């Protein structure tokens, strides 16, 4: 995130927040804060980074895209 009031600097984060809210938060009923944190961590770590296809990356997940350019 960047300067306050600069939508161009924040566009990527705003897009991610929209995806997080649409695909995870709005579809769940969390029991408590710990439950919400577990669900959100799973969404980001497992679904968003390892399984969800991203059009800007040629329809591959970020983990696969990164592995192509930074082999372990």
C-alpha cells in the first residue's frame, strides 16, 4: 500500500481486497476472530497463491508463476 489518496498506487491491493471479500469473507460465517484468521490465512496461503488462476499471470497460480522464474 502506498500514499493516502493515491488510487493508482493502491490498485493492486484494492483488487486483492475485493477478491478476498468476494471469494472468502462474504461467503463465510466465522465463529470468532481466531476462526476468521484461520480461514483468511488458508484462503491466502493455499487457495489464492497456490490454486487460484490469475489472468495477469497467464492463468497460472502465483506460486507456479514464481517457480518458473525462481527455481528452488
